């Protein structure tokens, strides 16, 4: 029971160590993070009313690598880019209309998702413990689905929202959570390797 700590204030695993970097480094990380999020938006399987993308993979990974504060800031910056017209949302979409349509709840859930995963990661649910890293990613994906489906339910009704906005994304959420945990493990492994003489 004591293995799962919630009291740590400093990240126990942070391969980027952004909390120790200068403001310029952090601003650069935000810019690179928004680019990564934009690229993940172009990996898309069209579905109605909400497409399947790699966005949640990117959102949870940004949270885990950047920590909850900088992760949420990075994700919010990416959403602002999309709102003002940069083609960074799913499939290169842009504009405020996406924030009030069927995808709005998922978009607004992304900073919450990144912050949740970042907060858990800073407390040991990270690349040092692959099962906990997977659980953190899965909880982040679940939070995104629940908030997005709740928004969708207001628009099309609860039954249709669950049928079209929740159930089709469960398997993808599991797979993206596993991929996220594996990515964190790989980053941890690459940091642990000694440098060649």
C-alpha cells in the first residue's frame, strides 16, 4: 500500500526535467509539445460524430513527460492555436466551431486529462512502474471519454452519446494507454543505459 505515494511534490520520474529548466527551455517545450499534438491530430480514423485520433495518446504522454502544470499549459496552448484558426485539430481542422460542436467536450477535457496524468506521474505512476504508468494513462483516457460523452449527451442524448461517443473508443483507449506506458518505459530505459566510453 505504501508503494503508491501521493505525497511527493517533485517528479520522481521526469526524463525531460523541465521543472529544473529555464523559462526559455519551458517555452520551447510548449512549442514542441503543441507541434507533437498537432501531428497526432493528423493520424485519424474518420467516425461520426467524433473521429478516432492519436490525440489522447499525445495528451497523456505530454502530461506524463511535462508534469501536470506545464502539460496542461501546453495542451491549452494547442487548443488556443486551433481556436484561432491554425489547422492543428483532428484531420487539420481549425476554428471555434469545433469547441461548440460534438467534439467540444473532448477538446475541453484534454487539459484536464493531461493534468491528471501529469499529477499521477509526478507521484510515481510513471516509467519506473509500468503497471501504474498504464493505469495513469488509462485513467486519463477514461476522464477524457467521460467528459466528452457528457458534453455529447447534452447535444444528442445520453444513449446515443454512449453508443457513438464512448463505447467505440474503449479499445483505442486501452491500446493508447499501453503504448503510452511502453513509451515511458522506453524513455526510462534509454536514460538508464550508461554512455559508451
